[in-house]
């Protein structure tokens, strides 16, 4: 299949599976994705050269951090211009062995409730307004040189799967579990004020996997003393929402293989706090 036919079929499938487009984006068009949940985002871009880039990643809305939906990982991107050739001379656009990371940090991709988009890809900043929105899809068609299509869902994205090779093996992001990532904590201090017991903890995230951790999200029902009583982790949902969700600070780029990351917190009348892994992205 040549590039023109491939792109044409791609566009047709996209519109067939998302046929509830409602014209100009309103203030409420994307409101359902601003509820504090981790949102899976897919982005398709048709470039001037005729090639297509495809990005997948996860975003989140948190009033404490931004009024917009922002990326919480670097996203993964592949291009139709990269064609993999196996020993059997097979060819496949979108070579998943040539994944690039378009976003260097959180808030490199910002999407407002009314469809305003700010995107910083490797130092190049783009700003545009999404022209059409539906319950799960939004399209930018005003900039005809670089049209973008966004697809939203409540299913989190991981890595790309199928690779063109002799065995056609599907690769997936390993699911986080106690065998490859552990989270532990221990009390280092305790005191009582106004008949309330307080406990100070040292926490440790240990990467026992064989991959570098790029980002991760944790959840916990821990009862913190106050908003400032956790450090080296950042809360990313509403303070009153339980369980609370946390992620690494923006200045932490990774947790290396066989290494430990330390954080700390103070609880109120909670001697046995636990942290669970919601999602993890490997480098």
C-alpha cells in the first residue's frame, strides 16, 4: 500500500469510528476529561512531507498544577517515514523500534476546556485552536500545513505494540507489581499535639525492574497533616479527593535500574500508610 492510500484509509477509519463531531469546540466540549482522572491521549499529525506522525501518552487535569489538561509523561511518537525491514524483506510504516519522545517535561502539551492547544515539541512551540470536537475526538483544520487530530479516552496508553519482524512479536509495557517496583516507608519520628498523634515517615521507591522508570503515578489514602506535609512527591489531584494521587517532581527525570528514590511525609493519626502504583512509564 503506498503512502497516499495508507493516509486516505487512515483518515476514513478515523472519521468512521468517531462520527459524532459537533462543529466548533465549546467550553464544555472536553469537560468530561477535567475530572482528575488520568486520560489517554493519541495525537495524529499530517506533515508537509506527506508522512504521518502518531503520538500516544497520558494527560491529567489538576487544579493545583494547571487549569489545562497537561501531559504527565513524555509521550511516544512514531512516523510513517520510518519503515522497518526484517530478514524476510517485510516493510511496515511506523517502525516501533524508532520511537521518539516529543515532550521533555510535564506541561509540554496543554489543552484547555475550550480546545486551545499549546504544544512544545523539542523546543518548537505550536499554539492553535481545535476546530471540531466530539465526545472523544477533536480536530485542528485551520492550519492546513500541519493538521492535528486528538483522540481522548479514559484508558491509559502504554508503549506501541506490534513490530514488523519474522515472528511478529507483540511487545507491551510490563505491568507494575511488587516484583519490579516496591514502595516502603518507616517511621522516623512521632509526637502528639492537641491530642492528635503525628508520624513522620521516610518513603522509598525501589526500581527492581530491568528498565529505567521515566515517570509514575501513585495513589494513597494517607491522611497527611496538611498540604505541605509531603516532599519529593507532588500531589496531582484535589486535596479533598480520596485516594490522593502523586507523581515525581518535574526535576526528577528518571529512577535508574536497581536504584532507590526517597521521599518523606507526615501523617495525622495514620501509622500504616500505603502507596499503590497507578501507572508507570519506562524509558
